[in-house]
């Protein structure tokens, strides 16, 4: 229980800190006065006062804030939020979600160096499967499925899990033997036992980057995977395919952290660290995307109106 609480505070705090630091850094660079930079919510339990800003830690570790002078009031004195140019304000607001993606990229790079990534290369094809009938063979690399570009095998797995019927899909792949791009049609088949549709192939193992360029590329692919998983989950929520009750708040996140920790600890410290880093990437991407939604009280809601402000 204690380990779960500490891990939750560490992971959630890191994600929130990166978000608020984005606002803070770009705001300061834009000449906007930061009144308070705080971690947590509720009453202050610790604070450092400087001539410019109050840095504080609050009681409940479930949020944070970067409060600018005059941010919520019509105050246009020097150094206030409204006194800055509109593009400076847009950059300051956007910086929060952007830094969540920066954090996700940095942690993804650590994961790729330590554990590698899973390219969309086929390890084996199930005999008599839809993939075999479509002409796909072991060693081929999938490039697109139904018009969607894929880079990682996890993206293929994600698309497979979202299939709800046996509508034929266009598949573009790189032929292992000739190195040529080929296009085929694959009709997913329903597995009664599993209760879902399958393509009929399995992916290969992890691949480590061989140079800095590959490291950067693979890290972008990792972040891209979580972006895709997040927005597809949002679409399912909007379409009613997922219940709003399945959306987790801080308590739900803490529960996931605890369950993930218990599952990974049996494999040793390295597994725990890698799993927690992976969870942090997921949460950071989630926070970045959710804050960009054009809803009141979110950064995205503010960004909708800032371009038309004078």
C-alpha cells in the first residue's frame, strides 16, 4: 500500500510538474509575472518566497498550478498575463500540454535504449489464417492497415482489438524477399474462444536502436503509439463504446499504479522501473491530449479564444 502511494505521487507529480513547468518557463520567457508555482492542491504545507514568485507544495498530491499575475482578471499592468502579446499568451498556454509530450518523448527514449521497440514486422503467420490467404509471409513489414500508417506492432494489435466486423481491409506491406511495397486485402476472422477478430499473424521481438537517428525515430514512434491509443479511446467514449465510468480519475490511476506494480515486481527491480516509466509516458500523453480539448477550464478551451483576443 505504501509503495503504491509513493509511486502514485512520484508518477503523477512528475507528469503534473512537467505540465506546469511548461507554462512557467514560457510565461517567464514572455515576461509574464508568475505569482505562485505550486504542486498539489489544498492548503500549503511548505513554501519558499522569493521576490518574484512563491514556490509551494500543497497537501493533496493530485494537481498543481502556475498562477500568473492578472490571469483571471482584467488587469493589464506590466508583467500581467493580459499585458503580454496574444501569441506570447498562446505559447504560454500551449506550453503545458507540449511539455507533457516532451516528457513522454524523453522517457520513451530511455525505454527504447533499455528495452528496445517492436517494429511492425511479422514474426510468423498462422496456418490457414486470413493473413496467409492475403499472401503475407513471415518477415514482411506492415506499413498501413485500412489507410492508417503503422510503425510498431503494438499499433497493429491496437487496430486489431478495435475491429468489430469482418469487413475486408486494405493492407500495405514491405515484402521481405523483394523489398517492394505490396498491397493486399485481408478479411479479419472471428475467434469464438477469444471473442474478437484476428488478422492471423504475430509480431517479432524487440529491436534496439543502432544509432542516434534510430533512437529519435523509435522514441517518436513510441509517443505516437500512445497518442493513437488515447484519441481512439476518446472516440470510443464519444461513440458510446466505452462507459464514462471507465474513465479513471486520481483514485483510478492510483489503483492502476498499484496493480501494475504488483504484477511487475515479481520480475525484479528493472521490470518495475521500466513498467513505471511506460505508465508515466501513457499518463503524460493522456494529460497533454486531454488538456488540448476545446473545453472550458482546459488549456484547449483557452486556446480557442486567445487568437481572437486583442
